[in-house]
């Protein structure tokens, strides 16, 4: 559904995006991740054809982003902007028509979305009268008013309470199940773990990790170990771990690359009274921090 090949963008001396390539399959939720200033928004703006790459290609569906039917694309930008003085219903319909919907289609879609978020009774209120979270919901509705095939969401959970975060997650999953494609950019790793099947981690403008989330976690779990001690040891032998963190009686650490899990278990059980040893599956946040700090 979306394919970037060696996409590069400079702003004067800043190498915002360098040789970024990835592919997003139809009917999936793809996480575009990275620390502040990594190049995510620049990448998204190029996908949306708001700015042009210096080099490389971006292909959406069967064409390139420049020639894509605007109904097909939905974008929730990082910086929000709605007409504060206008009524909610008017704003949604207006953006629907901008996307090429007829007035009737825009009105129908507006109603469907307001119902979905339980906001029909607020349709005639001005945007400025809404709370931050409710404005965020309207912004999401504006992005999805045309029921786009490719939906790009930049930090969509900001400002939403836990109940509305669940509603939004359900909507994202529904979109995916209908065969639509979602690119999700967020710093909330728990949301990524719950929603995304593939991810791309960008750091300093370059892709540092890309692929299926499950296999990434498996691969990065290889040298990780979790040990539950019966009694917390006074001292931990150096050389057994590359790094570790111990809290109460539980140690989580990285084994050196040349020490197998089996050999580590043998040495550890010789040394200490141990209740249990397991491979530790890292969270996406662990992997993110490890790669970004490297
Ligand atoms: N219009 C611009 N002019 C100059 N530099 C820019 C411009 N837009 C982005 N940059 C620079 O490009 C780099 C990437 O910025 P970008 O906004 O893409 O990062 P990001 O990953 O979206 O960050 P964040 O998570 O903080 O939103 C940064 O160094 C930023 O300062």
C-alpha cells in the first residue's frame, strides 16, 4: 500500500531523513517510531506530498503520492488546527467536501463519526467550546471523514482519557480489519505493542530497525535473562552480564554475546540459590531505549 525507497530530505545543513526505505502492507497497522527530531514528521509530510524529497521515491497504492486521489489519504497531523469559531458539524462537513465528498456524503459521514464517538449531541457547538480531548476526537474525525484507504496518525492518543483511547484503538483495529492501512507515529510504546504488526524505528534520520514486531522482540530477547533469587545475593559476579538491573530478588540483564543461555544457567545455578531463570522478552520500550542510546 505504501513503499518508500531511499527517501532523503535535507533542510540546509540538517540531514532530516537519509535513505529511508520501508514498505507497509495493505490491511496492517505500521508503527513509525523514533526519538524527538528523528525525522518522522518529515517522512510523513513527504508521504502526504506536503514537502518533496530531495531524492528517492514514495509510492502509494498503484501510483506515487503526487497523483493520489485525496479521498484515499487521511492525515492526523502532529500540530492540530481546527476553525475554532465554527460549529463542529460545519467543520467536519467542510473538510469532507475538501476531500471531494458530496455535501450529502460529507453530512452522512459526519453523522456516522459523531455517533461513533458519542458526540452527536454536541454537533452544533463551536469547536472552541470543546475540551482538548474532544477537539482531538473532532480532529480524528476530520482525518477519517472520507474513510481513507491509507490513514496516517501522528500522536493520535494525545489528550484522550483511557476510555477514549480504547475507543480509538478499536476504531484503528476496525479500519485494519476492513483492509485499510494505518501508519501510526507515537512515543507511546505500549500503544504500538497493542496495535502494530510491523514497525520502523528511525534515529537521526536513518532507519535503525525495521520489520515484524514479534520477530524483532524475539531477536532482541536472545541475550536477555531474568533470574529470580531465593535470597538477594550480596554481590553479582562481574563478567556474567553485559549489564543488569536488580530489584528486590529479581535481576534482569543482558548476557555477553559469547555466553549462551544454557551455559549462563549452568554457572548461575552453581553460584546461587535460584528460584527460577527465564529468557526475558524485552518490551518495545526496552529495545527503543537500547538502540536510541547506542
Ligand atoms: N522546515 C524545517 N526546516 C529546518 N529543519 C527542519 C524542518 N523540519 C524539520 N527540521 C529538522 O529535521 C529534523 C527532523 O525533524 P522531524 O520534525 O521530522 O522529527 P520528528 O521525528 O517528527 O520529531 P518529534 O518526535 O519531536 O516530533 C530535526 O532536526 C528538525 O529540526
